[in-house]
C-alpha cells in the first residue's frame, strides 16, 4: 500500500502547508510546472518524488525530469504528463499512445483546474490535482491524495489549501 500526494503547478512555490501533507504521504507526484527546482529539491528531502516538467519549466527541470513519466506503482500502470488533456479531449501529443496502450491512471496538470474523471471507453482514471502554487488564475489552491493498494486506487481526497493570495 502506498499513500500518494499528487500536486501540480507550484510555479516555484513551496510552503509549510504543502509540506505538512507531504509528510503524511509515502510518495509525492508532481505533474509539472515546477517553476524552481527548490520546490522539487525540498520535496525530495521529505519523501520519494516522481515528477515531470511542464511548459514553464526551464532547462534544469527538463534535464532532471521527463516530459512523460510512465511507471508501475504496486499493480497500477501510471502515466504522468503535464499537458495531456482529459477523457474526450486528450492532447494530440498523447492521443494515439493513450488509445493504443491506456494506463490505469492518467495524470495531468497545466489547466489549474482540479478534475477527476473516469474514461469508460479506455477504462482509465484521469486525475488533475489543480494548482497548489500561488501563481495563475485559480482561486483555491488544491492537491489530491489517494491510496494505491495492489491494483486498486482508493480513498481519494481533495485537499483545499486555501485561497490564493
């Protein structure tokens, strides 16, 4: 069993509230737009980290993290990418691969809009944790946490950190 904290779009922001939730997780997954590697360096000091770079990330983030991160967590095939769309509106960059070889869990960031949807056609769960940073148009800072046990994704929770300053 793994307790996962999923976040995205930090845009260079990390704070004690985020770290409180990091410390409760087994792993942290970041779906891009890191903004400053101090964010991921700090996260890695607390817990194992899996991340991808986003469209605002510079060369250092792109050298450290991939565009797509596909891996197994327990019995769940996971694919994280920053810009991937969502069920019914997948990005052209992933549409072919996701149709031919869908993961069980498809995670994106980018939109700053928290979204969890099940794709019945591809039998996959899509998650976008919204944005937990303080830059962007979102009003409320959000993250997701959930448990992966064997091949099951369960105990999904939306974490609202509060309004963006």
